[in-house]
């Protein structure tokens, strides 16, 4: 019986609608039936615009928030999950609404869901004529922006990627285990995986339903969860053993663990403004056998942080993986598409430029600074770097890379390598 889990999913959706809380934080303490709970709650949030469109065709009035949350969860199951038992879904949703809002609310929901099941094919046919932003459940702002910058065909591919169920990719910690040894053991023990097309010797894509914490070698630090796109920044950073290296926005720690895998912990400093997130970074470093990294809490943009970092000298390499609008990773961030507004990139660029300028004061002449984001908006990426270089005497761009979502079977990412004499 999924009734209780469906009810919990509706509560997550309601909290998100009313308070704007991040769905992953709302489910941080959820343990039982977690895969189904995540599928329904994340799915309903991701597909909300399309589901709202369907709801308007099924209902004669706009439902109150509690009822709407239950309907979003249920309609997601009707239109996007093929393994759901239809009448169990209806009965359990109706009972949950009856408990929360009485017989009138339950009757309203019962009528909508039975009609949805009855008219499903006709509604899907009608949906084909709706605007692409409705069909693919994105904001008009994002679709219009991407169409202007990347064209209609590429935009359609990005939308489809964003809505696909995300796979889990792990990066092999080669300082802990050889890739062939890991692959041979996993094959022997029946682990479902395949090599990633972009980094076949470094990244593996897990089969559906594989629990990473149960993987052979997980506890020993053989692998860490990391999308292939996040390797781009460290590739451009080109860290070498013996260098003094700063990861200036280190949490959640994927790029940091890649740096340590290449050069070891000696001389590596991890900085982040969030102490709570740094605690998670430390836990991951311990599992990966890299606990000797120097970890500091502090805001890079504040002068006192810079003074502390400079106490031991300038850096040979600096990575600024800046906070951004996350438009390259909407496949994994169920709610991020709804947080983007017309001025989001411009406002974020102010923060990004401050961080880039602060980091530039910490680099040795001839060193390398990599600026990266998981955004695909020019104002946060190439355009920001171009404007910053125009204002920064002596600095130049060595190279830059942009992956659009899905382009390399990976999420979207941008990285630029900069230096000065």
C-alpha cells in the first residue's frame, strides 16, 4: 500500500508551494519508501506547469492548496508513471483528502481523478498542441531566453533532457583503486553499470535502482557521486602535485575530491561560506581518505577571509565554482526552474563577479584561476568573463568550455581558465 507515502508526497509539495522550501531538505529525514516518495514529489514539482494545465481541463474551479497538492501528486502518477495501480491511487488519494478536508474535498478529487483516467489519451492528444513551455513544463522566461541564444531545436533538446529521470554517475577515485579493478569487481558481483561516454575511464553510470551506499568499495572511498560535467572545471584547472591550491566555493565537494584524487591533500585548501555544508564535505573527504585537506569556513568576498588565506602565501591554482542559477542542472533540481526570473542572471552575476575579483587577488603571477558554474546563461558565463577581463589589467583567458544539458550525456556546465603575468 502506497497510501501513506502518497500522503507524505503531497505534504512535501504543499510545503514547497506555500513556503518555497527546497524539496530535498523537506525529505532529508524521510527513510521509508524513499524512492517512491522522491519520484512522486520531485516529479510533481518538476511537471507542475503541465499538470496545472491538465488540472484546468479537468476541474470546474481552482482547488485550495491542500487539495491542489494531492491532485498534483496524483496526476503526476496518472500521466507519468506507468506502474501505478489506477484505482488504488484514486481510493488512497480520496481518503487522504477526506481526512484533511472532508467529504466535499474528497468528492471533488474523486471526480477529477476518475475523469483523468477515463480521458487520459484525449488529454495527451490535446496537450500536443499546447505551447512547448507548457508541454515540457518550463517557464516562458527560460524557453524564450534559450530559444534566442541557442535556437529552437537545441532548446527543445535541453527541455527534454531536463525532464528525463536523472541517472546516477560516479567518478572513480583512482588514487584509491584502479578503474579496471573496480569494474572487474562490480561485474563479478552483479552491479549494473556502464562507462560514461565523455569520461569512460573515470566515470561510470549506474543502472536504475542501484544504491550507491551499498556498492562494493563505497565505504573504502573508491567512488563518489559526481556528474561527468563537473569534471570540466578540474580538467581546466590542471592541478599538479606540490602546488598550493584553493577550492574557494568547495561545498558540496565533488570538484574538491577530484583535485585531491589527482594531487593528494598536501597544499589543498577548501573554503566555503556555509559551515553546515563544509561538515558534509569533511565527511566525504574522510571516506575518500583525504581528511588532511585544510578546510576553512568563510566568505571569499570578505576582506578578512582573503587575509586569512594569504597568511600562508599566494596560490598556484584557484577554483571558483560560483553560486549560480543552476540552469544547467534542472534535471536534478526539481524546483530550480520555477525560481528563475527575468533578472535572476543579472543579480547572480553581481555575486559571481565579486567572488572572481576576490579570488584574483590570491593568485600567483602565472598561476591559473578557473571560474565555473552549472548555469548555461551567458550573463553568468562567457559574457561575465569577457566583461571582467576588460576591467582587469594583465589578465587573459586561456580557454573556456560550455556543455549544454544533454550534449555529452551529462548536465550543463561552464568553465573558463584565466591567468595573468
